[in-house]
């Protein structure tokens, strides 16, 4: 589970996002990072039982650095105010692989995964695969398990085109999903759930529900 001190560190960092404060509180950061590291290791251990593709992945391969890349950003805050881990066979560096994601942030924690904003080549492969295998895709996202856990794919307006992309006909049965630019599904956690002993079990249940979608997306990208 996630320690309350870990969440408190991230909350404090949000209010003091500067190097001087961070250096002064580096020990607190190390304790928080180690706690998250241990939780990700537990996730990998449990995930490996039903997804052998990630059995040799290590937490350090999955956890994102807390330092922000500020070179091209107007926001010069040096640190992220969250811990995130993308668990896939290629770890966090995967750009063309669907996987599992856990995001830890005060008032904004969630678990889920899929593939987030794939590059144009990968996006085209996924759309074509959905179009060609729509009954299989629909069976996954309309399954009782998927619906009970996620309700739907994430359909924020930033992830969905207003119009059907070029190359597809309006009467395509999969037209609604061919507009998607990102194929993810997530479940939010309240802060008080994070320190509960059931967090690991809840997260794994989410990942179990997600696996058929990941398998489908990864097959599309082969």
C-alpha cells in the first residue's frame, strides 16, 4: 500500500516546487520514492502471474523520473508532483506498446492503461486493426468485466476527433472508435483508498480487466 507520508510529500512538493526545498527534503523524497518502488514491485509480481510478457521487468524500468523536462515549457517548475509507472514488456520507454499504468498524485490518483496518444504510424495500425476486427474489439470493451470496471474507454475530448479520419467511410461499423487518438481505460482512487491494504488487490483487478484490450492493441502493433 501507499504510505500517508508518501502522499503528504507529493502534496508538500506541489506547494514548494523548487530545488532549494527539494534538496532540503531529499530524505523525505527518498522514502516516498522507495515506498512507490516497493508498490510497483508488488504490482509486477502479481501481474506476472497472468501476463508473462512483463515477468522480467524491473520497477526502475517502469517508474518515471520526478524531474520535469522544462526545455520547451513555459512552466519552469523543476519537479513533477506525482509518481507514475508504466508497466509493459519494454517499460516506461515503450512508445508502441500497450501496458499498465499507475498514477499517484494527491486528489488525482488512478490505475489503468492501454496506449496513450500513439504516433501516427502506430495509430493507423490500431485503427485499421479495429476496423478489420471490430466484432472482437467490441466484445472486449462491451464485456461485463470491462464495463463493470471501466464503464468505457477514456473519451475525453482531447482524445477523440470530431470527424472521422481520412481513409474511412462514414458507414464503417467501427466509425465511433476510429475517431479515437488514444486507447486507454482508467479508474480513479480517492486519497483514503491509497493507504488501504486492499489497494494492491483493487489495482490488480483493474489490470486483469484491462489485459484483453492490451492484448488486442499489441497484436495490432505487431
